[in-house]
C-alpha cells in the first residue's frame, strides 16, 4: 500500500499567504523578506525596517465528514476532507497609522472577490477575516512598535491518495472445474 498527500502542500499554502501579505500590502512593504512565517525557527526580524508582517497558523480544523473517491484506472482510493485554518496576521510598524491601515486593508481584501480570487490561485479558499485589534508593544528596540492583528479564515481540501497492491494477469493453468476433472460417482 502506498499513501500520498495531495494536492495542496504546506509549502504552497505558506507561499499563498506570504504572497497575499506582500502583494496586497497597502501601504506597501519594503520587500518580501518583511513577511515572516511565525511558525518557523530562527527567523530574524528585518534589520533596516520595523515595517513587517508575521503570520502564524493558530489552528487547523476538519469540517464535515471524510469521503472517498475511487480511481479505477489507478487502482486507488482518494480520501477527501475539507480543512479550515485560522491564520493570525500581525502588522508591525513604527507608525501606528501604517500598521493600522495595512491590517485594515488585509481585512477589507479578504472579504472581497479580489482576496478570494488571489487565494484561489494557490488552491486556497479565503472565507473571511476577523476584525483587527490593536496590540501595540515594546520590541527589541525598547521603543513602542505599533502592532495590529487580525485572523484570516482560510480553507482547503486535504486529499490523501491510497494505492493498493493489485495484479494485472492470472495464470489459470492447472485449474479445472471440479465436476469435469473429478466426476461424481453414481449412487446405486
């Protein structure tokens, strides 16, 4: 038996979020390096700017029942499950207005067909964004850095392909119908 996960990979999911946060940033971010995955180890903050975004997966929840699809050509079974993900997005800046505007614009785009269509290009369903909140705090520079946060609700189909061992030919030599090879004896 062989098991394969398809079609959306973790890298594709992560890249979809990174590109959304970079390409749809308004005000714009200095570079793609200013979009950080908060779920990775040893990620340094940008050195030359305090304008950056951090996204962190909070949860992955299965929605509905697992259903199966049979592929008769490949002798396999595909298990399908819809998963929703909560992704926390934190927008940081030295300017409270830039951090607030960036978070507000992400929230606005996630609720519009522009955001929905953007994520569909990565195989992700953009459902909605929860309202942003102000979580301004002191960071490494010992100065207040504005931080506005929101939660994106995304969904995708998790598909698991299971292939079974099978045969494609059968040798019937030496196999006989029992009644022909061993005829019944007559009973008197």
